[in-house]
């Protein structure tokens, strides 16, 4: 899968035919000969399949080349910048879970229409609140709160950014978990647990939660891609240095090695996220474990 | 995402009423896109050096007629303005302004509303204030909505066509073709879309004129948006392939293309339409994101995204947050409208 993605991106970048060196043409002090020499230094004079093969064989050994714009190896650049993005993403996941789990549990326990309606509204609102709108509103709020633009506390900004990033997650997690809990509660084994004389809370916590958690784990693994994509917006709006802003500057500088490096890195991360989701599911559910191991 | 389970709390009647609100919102957006020139009081490119970054014009009433006053710069550095209440200018409907072509056909200079000049040059009415170059933000917003909606709409059509073809072939041909096409589709679906879009964007020159930028956005949407439609189409085609009327058509010797387009397509169209409709805000947001990051539509043409870059002027954001963020609220309203309709199945 990662192979396909990298090949497609590489082909697109190659066919469009522009690179960081194209802009040098505008400078009259740089002659065609210099550009041609630079091209051969970076290997840009080679045909596309050869360039892809070279890039791929280097990438397998962990060498993603050197960024043309930042003049440092791509891999170290991506690693250092991704730390802050992953912190932000982890905080977003934590916030989303902190909303979804208690709310859906309370909604299931008390079966009240007001709580259900509230959950419904929260899902609708968080689902249709685009991250860019939320990020801008967060920026406006943070600007309003502080007297000058300088003394904006970074901790507040971090949590605002995480909250912005988590909004779509809240909707997805809450919808999944709440829906799944409702469905599980109609199962026969729940009736059996009730017949044993367990209290309603014990029935939910001991018998309903685990089977209801399965689809949520899948969704959580799948939503990592959305979080990484959303971080581009959130980081740019709120001015945080991370993987997202790195991607934007790479695109603006048309820094092909860096763009490829980030695409490769994020697709690997997404793939790992999916695998992690499935693994957690296997730990949670013995039926899946017996099938796959 | 999970409409079935979330809809339980709403009764059918309530859902219908909610959907009507959604349709109204979409209708307002569609109308303002079509009649942007008539609704906008000023040319979206016209700069006014005397009034950069003004707050929204205050509308006063003298009796029943709405009036506005001319504004004077009080402090050019801090951009504060005061009203000159000596002359009142009435605000009226169907005022003459710059000329344009209504619906691209009729040449006219009538605008829905504007300021009538009683003596000399009338001051400008800026419902949402002006940007740093003194351009009327309300007019720009209308043109931005037009551009964003047209691009998103055509983008959805193109993406649907590609998705339908891939999904149809995949579901119909089966076996090896199916495995390969769905492998690619799954790879596309798993990727962070925005990163992918930016990656594709990096392949093209940074600065583009309006039509080229629009075409590029369409290409990007088609390249990145087809996967979801393909997945849906494949599932639907698979479920219909063994049905009697399809088998009958094949037995009668109808060609495969004809079976796909004449027998299968009409049956799966409603489901495809619902999903396509939900793609609209996705593409709208992608356009907003790209233009906001400075790699979509570029100045001086307005788009919802590049208008939002004004938010980086923190002083203006602090003093007039609602005017500066008005494009964001437009996006929010549109997304909400589509979601409300999406909740009821009858799209």
C-alpha cells in the first residue's frame, strides 16, 4: 500500500515537471550551465523510473535524501517536527475519549431522552464544525483573552489546538460508542446478566462495554489519518511548528525530497495506526484473537 | 458517519423539518452564488485607500429610512474611524453601481442595495467592513462563495464520474481487476487526504491565474476524492449483479457497458446522489484549506480560504472578530446545512 502511494505521488511530482531548481531560472546571474550542473548533482536529469528506483532503494535503508530548502537530511527534519504533532494528536485523542466514554456510558445507563438529545446535538455540532473554522475561532478567543499578542501562554494554545483537533474525533467516537452500546444492550447475554441479578451499572461496565468497544477501536485506528491531515490546518492557524507546517513550507518551496519524505512518513504512520487498532481489538476480543493468531 | 444510530432520538417528522432548514441554507448559498454581482454593492477588486480595515458600517435610521454617515480616519496607525454626522446618506434598494452582466447575458448596473448619493460622492456601505486594502468584505465574500461553490460542485461531479467508473468496473469485472482496483482504492482511503492533496499541489507552479487555479483544484479533487465513490459503487454493483433483471439483460446479449449504464446505474443513483451531496462540504473545505495556506486561489481574486488569511492580522481579529471570520462562518453554515439534509435520507 505504501509502495503504491509513494509511486503515485512520485509520478505526479515528476510529470508536472517543476522542482526547486525551476525558480532559479528567474535569476539572471545563474546560467543554464549552473542549473544543468545542479540538476546532475541532485540526479534530476535522470528519467523518472530511475529516479524513483534510486529514491526507493535509499528509502528502504532509511535515507530519505536531503531537503533542498532546509539543507538538512529529510529524516531528521521529519522526526524532530513530528514530535510536537504527535503530542498534539495524542492530546486530541485523549480529549475525544474523555468526552465520548463518560457521555455514552451515562446515556446508556439512564436512558433519558434529554441526555440522548444532548448527545445527538453534540455529534451533529462536532461533526459539522470544520477544523479550520474552529482553529480560527480558537485563535480569535486566545487573542481576545490576552492583552497583547506576545504573552499568549503556550499551554493554553496547546490545549486549544488539541481541542480543535479533537472535535471531529468526538463526533465519530461518540456516535460509534453510543450506537454500539445501544445495540449491545439488546443482546441476549445482557438479558442473562440482568437475570443473574446484577445491577444495571455492573451489567453495562462488565458485560456491554467490551463488545461495544471493538468498532470504536477500528475507527480510532482509522482516524489517525484525519488527525494528521487536520494538524496541517490547526498548526498553520495557531502558529505551531510541526509536521503540518513543515508540509506546507515544503509544498511552497517545491522541495520534492521533503514532500516525498513526509508523504511516506504519514502513510506509514497511518498504516501503523490501523495495525495498532486491529491489535487492540484482538486483545479486547478473544474471538478475533483466535481467528488471526 | 453513523446516521442510522444517531437518528434514533429524532422522530421522522422532526427530521423532515430539520432537513427543510438545511435546504433553505443551501438555497441561500446557491442564490448568492448565481446573483453575486447583483447582491454585491461594489466591485470585489475595487480598493479604497482611505478606508483600510474599517469595521462594519453602522446603519442608523431617520424615521423609517436607513441612513449612513461618511467616515473619517481618526488615527491612521491604529486605524480608528469616526462618523461625520453632518450629512446623512440614505441606503436604498436597486441602486446603480458598477456595470456587470446579469447571468452572463444581460448588461446592467443595478445592485440590490447601495448608498444613494445626494451630493457629491456617497460614502461606501461596508456590511462586513473592509480588508487591509480597503476592499468591501461583503462583496468579496459573495464572489468567494461563487468561486468555492462552483469548484466544489464540479469537483464532486468529476470525482463521482471517476469513482463510478472505477467502482463499476471493479464490481462488474470481479476477480483480478477487482482485487487490484480495490487495493488502490483502500490505499487512497487510508491516506491523510490533506497531506495527499498538498503533495499533489507541490507538483504544480505556486502562482496561477484564476482559471488555471480552478482547473488545478478540480484535478486535485478528482484525484483524491474518487476513492470513496468507487468503494460505494462497487458494493452497490456487487449487490445488483446477480439480480434477475441484470442476468436477464446479459442473457439477452446486451453489451456490458449498456448493462452498467442502463440497467445498474439507474438503480444505484439515489444512493450515489446522497453520498455525492455529502462530498460537497469536503471539497469546499479542501479549497478553503488550500487557499488559506496560500497554495489555492490567489489574490486579488477572493476565495473563502484566502479571505481568511486576514485573520493573521491579530489587531483586526481582536477588534472585529466577526467580520474577519465571516468567511469561516459561511463555511460552517454551509457544512451544517448539508449535514442537516444528510440526516434525512431523501436527498
